């Protein structure tokens, strides 16, 4: 089959690879209904994350089960399923504690920008729908696999509460999903930091009450003004750079919470500053599997529409253009039809 392989920074090819097969009794093979490009895929694409050789790309997926290993009991061929980017057995101590993204048996999905994919730990990773979903729901169901679940985790880690104030640092797909999540969790003021008109419009549609285009000290000052000098109860850091983390810490009120889900690149912390900031920090790979049943129900009942975050749709054969469009910020997130 043909699949997406990153050979070097900027060099994405859709080329022939072997079809995935069952390697372990706990595996499943799915036929993807759609896949997509993640913001985190841009780190190696831009040369900001080392490559040890050609890499099979893609970790967001939904589709139909075509084969299962002999130990798989919770899903069967013919079912439509969604799974997390981090596989899990859903039974280990970390899974039971609510953090399947740190499962003792965890593997990170790869190779999902393709027509077929192998899903390890299928019983603990995949969630099946009761029936085949309508085609127009596929983008939103795909979003639950990572980007919505990650934005949701940012809001939960930031302890967004009914009636609270939230700041979302980052206007990429995860940040926009963080806005949606903060709205669903009842925040009454949601301040989105964005300098791009299309992203600002989508943030407002998802529930943002204020848009801040400024950065650095100017951005901090504007947020302080909007919060009567107090700062935000909850801050969602959805980028992963030193600047975005500094922004998040600076606008969080004492006793507030920062949920950070942007994969850190070059981020360092000043211990004394954190000590006097008196803010709680929780982040890391999102425990998407914990949220999947609820998020899928919200999508299937059409209460939310996270699929709008896909503002470019391409056939998977044109995956290289999808990477280029996101790299050049001509697209928020690219959906690839298989």
C-alpha cells in the first residue's frame, strides 16, 4: 500500500510500504475512514526534532476494524472505532488512576497517514460506535482521537470551572479545541490569544469572549486589564515554546492552574519564580482514552462540532501539500481523505 513517510525535514513522500499485519494477539488492523496532519508532525518536518531515518507518519485515526488478534474481545471486524494516539491496556495502575497515556504497556501510534493501520493494545485503546456514523461526522470523530482530547485535557488540567475565567495561549488546532472545551466546562470568560483572523473567528465561534493579539509584555498587560489585575483562574498552554510558557505563567492568578499540552521544545523553568507564582502546573501527553467515550457521545449527538478545525481537506495522495500548507500557516489543520 501507499503511506506517508518523512525522509528528512521538508521531504514528505506518499510511497509504497508493506501493509500492516497482526504482530501480537492484542493488535487490531483498521481501514481508516480519514486521517490528518498534527501540529506535532511539524516539529520533525521543520527539522526541530531529530529523525533517525525515514519515519512513518500519522497518529490520529478513525475507521473500520478489518482484523483482530486472537486476544482481542472488545472490538470486532466491521465496527467503526476511534482510538488514542497513545495506546493503553486500560487496566494497569496508571490507566486505572486516569492516565492511560502513561500506561505501563504504552506505545505511541505511528503510520496512520495511510489507508490501513495497526493498533496495538486494541481492547484498551479502541472505542466502537453502536452503528456506522454519518459521513459528515467523520471529521469530528477523527478530532476526538487527539486534537480535541488534547484540548480537553488542557482545560481539565487547568481546572476550568463553571463561572471561571480561562486564557488559551495558542491559536492552533489544540488551542481552538481548548476554547471549545473551556466553553463546555462552563467558563464564562474565555480569552484567546491569536493574531490570525480565521483562527480568531473560529475561536469566537467555539466560545471565546475576548481575543488578544498582543504578545509578550503587551499581551500580559492586556490580559491583566481584562481580569481587573488579578489574572486568570485557568490557563491553557497549547504551544510548547519558552515564550508561550512564560506567557501562561505570567497571566495565571495566584492559586490558579496551568494545563500545558504543547510538547515542550527548549522550555526551562525558574524555580524561584514558580515558587512565588503559586500556580499549579499539570500537563503532558493527553490521556485521550479517558475522555473518548464522552467526547464521542458529544460528537454523535451533534452537541459539538470540532471537525470545523479542519480548514483544508485533501486526498491523502496530496499529503505533502497538506504539510506545506500547515507549515506556512495557510491551514490550521489538514484532513486527509483515504
